[in-house]
């Protein structure tokens, strides 16, 4: 029987590339998302708002019935909202913390006991360079991603004797709808072209002035679930073109 992988937020962007990679590697692959995938593909879609515990438990029951317990969980889904601190709406704060941090907690909590019983499991969180550093106007996002790093260390410690590893990937800018929406907003705010926004704002802190592709994140995610990575846990890998090194 194939191994089972769950990827949250796999209807789009990085999550979709990760789900495709696991499918290609022979996993029964499930996408948990609040929106259906744009295009037809072989990844099984289960509607799930990861910020709601009952929805996560229900989605996991579907996975278990179809393919058995999870071998791999990739906590990827996300969203962004930007505003100066004094104007940051509490509703947006709660939503981002709810999806990015509480969602990672709930999905991991739900698969953890099966991974313990199986004496093996792999959890990879798609965090962000903003799990390590700050940028203005991203209070909720930066707080949530820093929180994910604390949570993942606890999970790595609790999972270690049970063959479970937990790691974070911290991308700089990756070419996805979430990122392109931010570019559009900056074009309007600053009356700049797309190229100017990328050069002067987005890629300013990266020494390698290139966007990362979703497939590059998918390849590292997959590597962290292989036997070669069985002693890597509690780590946070930047894939950010050297963000902040030279500045
Ligand atoms: N794109 C980047 O530049 C970048 C950089 C660093 C980190 N990241 C992180 O990578 C992850 C994926 O980002 P992306 O750029 O592919 O975004 P995206 O917008 O393309 O995809 C995010 C997906 O998450 C889903 N989602 C949102 N709320 C959800 C919820 N409550 N429950 C389930 N699914 C939900 C969306 O429907 C969407 O399909 C996010 O965690 C993001 O913070 C992205």
C-alpha cells in the first residue's frame, strides 16, 4: 500500500507543487484547502479549514478511510495581510494566527498519535524567512511564523524517540499567487512597474536577485521526508537567496 501524504493549502502555489512532487514519488496525496484546485489533477481534494479543530479531525478521518494514517504532513497553507501596527485589525490578527499558527498546531496534533504508533512520521512546515526576521506591516504574519518555529521545536523534541521528525522551510520570495498579489499592491501604493517593485522592494534583501520557484521548495520538502534526512529534526532551512546576509 502506498504511503500517505497530506499537504495543506495545496490548491495553489507552493502547496500544489509539493503535492505534485509527493504524487510523483508514489504517495497517496491529499490536499486540504478551503478552495478547490484550479486545474484537474490526481491529488485528492478534501475541503478543510485548518483553523477549525472539528474540520481537521473530519478531514483526517476521510484520509484514514481512503489510504490509512499519515506518513507525511506538510503544513503549508497561508495568507497575508499588511497594515501598520496601530491600524492592524484584530480580526485580521486572529485570522492569520488562526491559520498559520493554530492551523499548524491542529493538523500536527491530529496526526501525531498515529505517527507515534507507526514509530515514524515526517512533518514539514512551510514557514518563511519571516519566521527568522521581521519586515514592517506584517505583525500577525511574522508573529505566527516565529510561533511555528517554537512549536516545531517542541514537536521535534516530543517526536524524537518515536521516529518523528519536524522541520521548517523558510522561503524568501516564491513566485506564487500570494506573492504576486503583494507585488500588485506595492505597484499601486508606489506607482511602480512590476520590475521596479521586484528589484527595489521584494528582492532588495536577497543577495541572489531571483524569485524561488515552488518546485524548488517542493524538492527540499521531499528530501526532508526521505531516509537520508532521518536524523534532521528541529531545523529551519532558509531558501531565500541569502536574505539579509549582505545588508
Ligand atoms: N510565496 C511566497 O513568496 C512565500 C514566501 C515565504 C513563505 N511562504 C509561505 O508558503 C505557504 C504557501 O504560500 P503560497 O505563496 O503558495 O500561497 P497561495 O496563496 O498560492 O496558497 C495558499 C493556499 O492556502 C489556502 N488556505 C488559506 N487559508 C486556509 C485555511 N484556513 N485552511 C486551508 N487552506 C487555506 C489557500 O486557499 C491557498 O490555496 C504559506 O504558508 C506562505 O506563508 C510563501
